[in-house]
C-alpha cells in the first residue's frame, strides 16, 4: 500500500535519496503491491489513462477506467513519482511503500484552456490529413493509449501491415531497422517526429502511449508522429499545420509525387 505526501519540498528531498539505497531496495525479493487511484480534482471523477511514473521503482503504468493503477513487486521505501495526462497539470507525488499504508487518492487539476486548445489542434491535424488526398491511416491519442505494443515502430508495422526489409546497397542505412517493404520494394520511408526529420528506427524510442497522433501515408512512404508533450506545445502556440506535401518535400526531399 502507499501514502501520498503533498509538499513539493518533501518530493525533492525524496528524489535525493542515495542511489545505492534505492538499488538495495529494488534488489529486495518479493516486494509490496503499489496501488492507488487518480481523480479529477474538480469533479472527483476517476481519470482514465493517466500516466503514473515512479522511476526509482521502475514503474510506468496507466490508470484503468476506474482511475486505478497497480504495480506488483515494489520494494518497500519512499519514491518520487509523477502523475500526468494531456489536459491536466502534472502532479508531483511521494509514494511510501510499506505494509498497512493507506491507499492514496491522487488529484489531478484540469487545465480547461489547454483541453480546448488540444481539441482544436487535433481537428486541424485531421483536416490537414484529409486534405492531402493521399491514402492515409491515422491513429489518435485514445487509440495509441490502448496499444500494448512495446514501441511505436512495432505499432506502426502491425497496424499498417508493413514488414522490415534490408536497405538498398546504395543506402547509407545498415541492416533493416530503417527500411520497410512498401508495395514489394525495400524503401526508407520519410519519417517526421515532432516536425523533425527522423528515421523509422527512431520510432522505437517511443511507446505508443507517449504519442498524440500518428499518420501513415501512401502505404508507409511517409510517417508523421507527434508526442504528447509536443502536442501540448502546439496547442498552446495555436499552431496551424502546413500541408503534408510541403512538409515531406521540405524535410525529406522526396517531392510532391510522394503523396
């Protein structure tokens, strides 16, 4: 069971626990069950899909439909934690893992302005995708949260029915990490992550839950992905996305014919 201590000063103190002590706690056999519930601070309704991260205990879980989270085999001790969800203010917590500790309720404070801005941003991204005129598979944040895939590269390959392929002998890529078989031909897809030129292999650095939206164009020839953190920045800036064709031509030098 766990206990929540609110003051930020105590949270920072907990993060300063010597690394050796934390490693010793993690190495202890067995361990306790880390549980809790996350609620909306204003409505007191359960918050689904909130992310609960406890780095010292190697815990990174999402809340269920009832706002509950659970992690097995956590060694007794105190841990700094962060609880977050798009549209809410991130909450710093202290979890004390010990027998007979009361289960806490973590209250997340909603940010109505950001929620409205995110809704507008999502609508703009969807309209831009439709306006491209290219064949498209789009995945929104809720769909990505439901994925159990270990990383976003696996997610894209499975959902778009793509397979790894050895890169061309004329390519600077080695192996098949960054190349896919697209319509029977090995290709290096145009990948933009947060509007930055990337590679398909870099998608493996993200879990699907960390992404706000993923778009797969033309059977995998172009893949655009935005992280949740970047989506919040776009929303706060009132970002208006340029056409997909312009993005691909500018950053991947493939030309409009790609779309």
